[in-house]
């Protein structure tokens, strides 16, 4: 199975109330409230949510799109992970990625990531987790 995921994480304040949005077109929409966190923690949490879903779905190929240039470049190895609070999330993401036969991640502009952004804002607005199957 091949999957495509759009991910976004955010916090209102840094740190502040955080949430994630993960959108698998035609499959599922995930909004998850995180509580107080940093923006980078939320962005990595969105990636981890997408990776777990893909692995548990026995996905053969996953393409992730994110508007977080930092996360994309750190996962690709183009930037070092200097923040010790983020390192465990990065390392966990790399372990999940290793379980997916074909994985790619790309940076997209915010306007190309509107669905994931809406889901992250829904989580922050309602302080609830939501999963909607399509």
C-alpha cells in the first residue's frame, strides 16, 4: 500500500497550547491535542503520528509533506539536531522510518498544507483528539 501524508504541528505561544494535524487524502484525518509544548515538538509529533499510522497500516511507501523546513531538513540529514529536547523525537522518527520500505519527505509551502493546518488548529481549539475516516 502506498500512502501520502500531509502533516502540521503548532503551538499557540512557544511553548504554548499545542496540537497536530495529519491528513492522509482519501484515508483519514487526525487531529490530536498535545497540551503545552513547543512548535518543534508539535511538528515532530505530527510526523511520528503519520509514521505510526503508516507502519500499522503495513504501508510499503509513504510520502510525507510538511511545511516545517526544520523537520524536513533534519530528517533528511541536511541539518543537525542541536536541541536535546527534540533529539529523542528525531531518533524515534528515524526508527519508525526504518520500518517503511520506501519513505520520502518534502517541504511544501503553507498554502499547500491547509488540511493538516486546519486539523492542528481544530485540536488546539477543542483540546480534543479526533479521527475521521474518509
